[in-house]
C-alpha cells in the first residue's frame, strides 16, 4: 500500500459517519473527507430534515448534452390591461361577477373552488383500505396589483408591503376557523398559470395537508431532541457558512437549501423566531418586501425572463392549534422554480423521482453562487434606461 493509500484510508476512517435509512447503512462524509458534503464532482445523498427524506445529488450529470424538450419562451409583451383577462379591474369573470375597479390588492372567492365550506361528512363506518374523511374549506384569489404587466419583483416596495399585510390579515381571519391556511403563488404559464396577472391563491381547510403535516412532525421531533426550532438553528448555520446564501438582510435570509430538489429552489427564513406571518412586526414586513424583491429580481435576471415558480408560506397551524404550544414551528416560504439550464430547459420530476426518490444535478452551492452573483438591478429596468427613456417604468422601483 502506498503512502497516499494509507493517508486516504485514515482520512475516510476519521471523517465518515454512518446513518441508517430503512435498515440500510448510508455513509456520509464531512467537509474534510474524500467526498465532501458540498462535492461538485461525485454523486452523494443529502438529508432533508423538513421531510425526513433524502435527495440524490448527481453533480457530474450537468456535463451531459441536452436534446430533450424545449419550452417556448414566456410571452414578454403582456398588456397592462386586457379586457379578456378575468383578473383585471372592472372585468367580468366566468361566473358573471364583475371585479371592482381596484387600485391595490383585490380579494375574491375562487369561481371554481377545490374546497367548499358545506361538504357532507362521509361517516366513519369504512373499510380500512377505502377510507375517506370530510374536507371543508374556502378558496380565495388575491390580486397583487391592478396592472397585468408587473410582478412582485417590479412592484414598488410599499406595494409589496400591502401584499404582505393582506396575507397577514387572511391568516388572522381564516385562521380563527380553519386548521390550515395555505397561501401560494403559481407564476408563469409553465407552472399552470392561465392568466398573466400578478396574483396568488389562498386555500383554507379543516384538515392539515400532507406537506405541512410532515413538516410539523419533523420540526416537533427536532425541537424535542435539541430544544431549539429546526429552522432557527438552520438559518444560523447558513448565515455563518454563507455558501448557499443568495440574499440576506438584518431580519431575513434567502438560501438554496442544502437539501434542495429543484435546481434553483430557495428557502426564505426570518432570523427571529416567528410562528406565523401575522406575527411579523412592521419592520420585519418592510424587510420581507425588500428581500422578496431582491430574490425575485435575481430569479428574473438569471435567464432574463419573468422567472416561473411555485411558492408558498408555511407557518404554525391555526384553528384549534392557536391555543397549543407550537414552539417547534418557524415561519418560512418555499420557492420552487422548474428551470434548469436556460429559459427553455426545465427539470422534469419523472422516472426515478416518481418511483424512487428526489434527484438533482446542479449542486445547491453552484445554484446559490449563480444567483448570488447576478445584478441587483432588474434587467427590464436596465433595458428601459438603455432605450433612452431615462425614466423607470411607472410600476418599477
């Protein structure tokens, strides 16, 4: 055995750690090991503590040529007002309701709701293999702005603050009745958004959906073992390491999580222990508007398009949980963008991901570095100035 073989063997013995996944031992290595936890060359597994699952990172696959599906670039010439768009002010929706002539946020009941408040109870006398439970709730649509040609990244800071304030009001209002209130935004046609207009949806339910239920379980287990909220400790660790931080402020942190599945997935976290969005102070809401604009500007600048994504807020459950101890919870937002190599190439969750487990090619550290190094000025603002106008678009800041 050569000196190098002996050195490498000792290095691995000193730094490897064994974890058990379903009775199978999996060896993970620290930063000093032969295969580091941020390795950009070799495949390895990473643990997601929010879901108690693992993701396969196959960094070497980014070198392979792509000859698959190419998506049509998003439409960049959205009219400010479209008489056929059911989300524009003053327009008539499919059910005959007429929108108000709103000039800020606008909230209305979803015309085709997935949840309704008066659904019948199927009862409890059921076969264990064919179980069902009552599902009741409400679904709302919230427009961010009266103009169709702006997004959160292009809105003024105070306009974004009004959106955040409205989110907080909805958590407060619906949370008195319903166990879970899910705020989410599907942005872009690639994410199934059929109407190009800045808006989100709010679904409130009498049950805890699968994802927050799993997150609740994982955060509770970590808190019981370590005596500190999982995501509060995680934010501290990421703020120190810096390698996956995209943008940060005194109150907020946006990172590509260590366990990210989607190429440019991010996690938005407050630095203070906060249970729900309505618990944020005025200063924290101002800071949230700032970091959202910064993060979404980075997204748009990556491929110089209006970047598609699905995003949503997770906080402590509401309804009957309002009077319970939810110390294990920490407010956070998930951003899941599908794009990978360009504006026309997206990641598909198929095959192995559907039948085995999550897998990614680009490492979270590489993704964070790309996003972090992008300009802070939005590409559309720069283009408008370069065209000779010398003035920013009315809705931009």
